C-alpha cells in the first residue's frame, strides 16, 4: 500500500456533452507521395484537435494496437508570470497539467499493445508529480526507468550556481514482463580482437537480412583480389545499401579475403561491439556524451525546413528515433498525441528509410494559435513539416528549404483529419448523427442495417467511457 502525495486536480477540464466528436478527413492537407522509398504506400495520420477527442476515436480502431507512445506535454508552470515565457498559449498550471493528463493517460494505456511502451518527456519541476500520476495509471510495477536527456550545454544562465542541463524521460510499459528495452541483454563473449583492430572487439556478422528492397539492397559485391562475385542469399538482401558499401570497405567493416575457397563468400563483414547501440549509449544519460539530442539540434532541424520562426523547442529527430528503436520492431505503430512540430513523424519516416522498416505514425496536435503561428500550430508547422520531408515540396509546390538540398524526400502518405462534431439530435442534415459518423468515419458497408450501425456506435462510444471509469476505480482499489 502506498500513500498518494502531491496531487491537486483541477475540476475536470473536459465535460462530456451530448455532442459526438468524430474524425473527418481534411482533403486540402492530406496527400500521397509517390516517392520510391521504404515509406511508399505506408499510411500515416495527423489528427488536428484536442487529443482527448482524438484518443477516444482512436480507441475504436486501435485498442491494444499501438506499440510506442511518445508524449511531450506542455510543462506545468507554477505561476501566471511564466506563461508569457512559453511558446504556446495553453501554458498551464501544474494542476491543469495533471488534470489534463489523467484521462488521456488512461486512454493511452488502453491503446498500448501488450508489449507496448510509453515515453513522456517532462521537466525537472514537474517530474515528480507526473511520475506519481503514471504510477497511478500504469502501476509502479510497469515503471521501467526515468532516463535523462541533455538539453543544453551552456553555463551562462547559471545565475544562482544552478544550471539544469537535462530533462526527464519517464518510461513505462503496459506489461513489464513483455518488454525488453534496448532489445535486451547482449552476450558479448564472442566479440574478440585477434588482429588488434583499433576499432575494438568484433565478430563476423551476417551481412544479409530478410528485410530490404531490390533497388537498394540487392547488388553484387566483387572481391578485388580474387574476382569472386557475391549476391545476397536467396530471399535475402544486404543489410547495407550500395552507397554504404564503400564506406564499410574504407572503415574495415567489409574485408575482402585474399583467398576464397569454393562456396565461400569473398568477404567478411565485421560487427564491432562499439557499433551496437546498447553499448554506445545507455538510456540513463541520453546525449551526455555526444550532445546529439540538445534542444538546439531540434531547432536547427526546423530551421532547415524554414519553420523555425513558427515553433520553439522541438525535440531532435535523433532523440525520438533512439526512443522508438529501443523498444519496438520495424512494423511498429507509433503514436504521439502532443505532436507539436511533428518531430515524431519525421523520426518514424527516417527510421524506415534507414532500416527498410514499415513503421507508421499517428500524430495529434491541437491547432493552438499564437503570435508565431497565426493559423495554428497544425496548419503553420506540423502539416507543413510533414509535407516537406515526405514529398520534398511545400504545399504550394516550391522547395526553397535547405533540408531538401541535403536529403532525399522520405515518401509515404499522410491523411490529415480534423475533429468534427455533430449534435446528438435525431435530425442532422437529414441524417442521424450515427449515420453521419458511420458514413464519414467507418464507411457505408460496415453494417447491413441502420439498427446495427446505431447499436455498434453506441456500444463503442459507451464502452470507451465505461472502461475509462472501470479502469480508474480498479486502479484506485489496487493502490489502496
Ligand atoms: C511541448 S510541445 C511538443 C513538441 C514536440 N515534441 C516537438 O518536437 O515539436 C506540446 C504540444 O502539444 C500541443 N497540445 C497541448 N495541449 C494539447 C491537447 N489537449 N491536445 C492536442 N495537442 C495539445 C501544443 O500545442 C504543443 O504544440
């Protein structure tokens, strides 16, 4: 039994009304990209609106199906004076923050798959409170760790001798026994260094993998000494691209044999222990060695997309890539329901590009309007960023941004949806709200008759609400 401390909830921020909120496609902002890349034909979604309604809708189709959730909520501020310093209008008090997160985390838990993991960035001041809330909802047993990320390296703001250079990353599983962060322990006993290689201990690794594409990962490699020509084994691909072969040769990762016996491959592929993510970085100090995940890195990334004037303090793409890669497979569904500038979307797309994955993302951000983004964050930043990195072009067809000079467009499809609402009246544009929802959201042929449709919609909406309450009361009982 443990005692709950420190919680102060504001009165419930969302009132359940009779209005039904549903997702409706925004045709103007949605797009498909025909760029040939591992992301091709993968459907991703950006939901514009309050994540409370978005999560309720997502529960209908994605209950127990999301592999990774990353959230970066607005941090609670202690007093109104600090509101002005934040970049979004809805800068909130801590009590607001806790009250807002509470029902959303309950829904997030229901969306997570049985081996799913949720990550939450949070600052030093709010960490303790938000951790208690997570403990309450996910259960202390499911707490994996509180990793810290280095946010900056400057010291000139250390007026009082205190210079906070990190923030927290709370990590929880849905079921701890199902999760292996950083893909579990590795056995390093077979890593040796018989040739005194300056890069350290290594093993001979399989240079082929099941995943890959014919265009990028199927080609011949010729041994310059013996002329032996190798292709990937049947049904497999090289686990590197043509472009990286030369750098692997230069770095000594691909070593050609001077003599090749019948049936042997003409080269060996060395995997160094130092190349393994598990040893290169650990989760308790993200970016402290290499400054890879500083806030300024994320800012530079937005600058390269010509969006830096519209959004402050985005996370860095590599930070989110590290998180996703640490705990999920290549087909993972990733959700970020405080998506802000859309860093998580870009991270998913880049991971697929890097390892031929088939991951997809669902992002949600409200369309908060600030002086920086008069049309709202979703319109001025999130959708524009995704359009630029996925297609290599802006919505108006121009491509006057630096990122595209250094990168190839990442590809993939984006469905942008708004949260629409209809009154719970029988006659809405000559349709019942259920017909409207069904037609808009679920397609006309899902049910044979209107009675079934109504029953289904009612049950699903009610179920969501009911299980929220049940979840709450059973958790409270467990913790008593
Ligand atoms: C700290 S920012 C996230 C930044 C993001 N990680 C990035 O890299 O750009 C939090 C975002 O959540 C959005 N937000 C706040 N409350 C929300 C809500 N109730 N529903 C949806 N989005 C919300 C804010 O507009 C803000 O853009």
